[in-house]
C-alpha cells in the first residue's frame, strides 16, 4: 500500500492507494504514526479513493489513529469510500465514532 501525505492548514490528509489488509496494515500503522508524530497534527482525513480492497485490518488502522489523535482533542474523517470499503466500516460500527464526508472540501469545512 502506498500513502501520500498532504497538509491543508492544520489537517493531515492521507491518500491511500492499494490494498489495506493484514499484509499491509502494520507498515501503514508505522508510517501513519511516524507522520503524526513528525507533524504534530491531530486532525486527519483519510482519502480512500485509491483503495481497491480492504479487510477488517483497515478498521484497526483507522481506529488506532483515531485513539492516538483523540488524546489531543483530535479528529478523524473518511472520504471517497468505495461501496465494498464502506461496507467493511459499516459492519465494524466505525461510523458511530468517525464521520464520512462526500468530499475533501466538506470534511475540511467541518474541521
């Protein structure tokens, strides 16, 4: 899985490309934690437009980063979820604590 990082004001935008599964989850966790620690940002928008497959390991990646930034009054949002990826998040109950937005612009306005 490839991660592309961008920053808009005080928000870290993470574009994810490829498959987010048990094979890639640990590497993704490490890269994300390093970037969060490096930037000190506590607001993250995950862009899933480039994710063509995700299993329940993806939920763990997102929840773990949510818990990490929540300690510092942070926020996490999801954008560009494909139907099969959205279904994994729905089944995992993730939308009870993390919001999905239709676009990057809408997520940035909320943040």
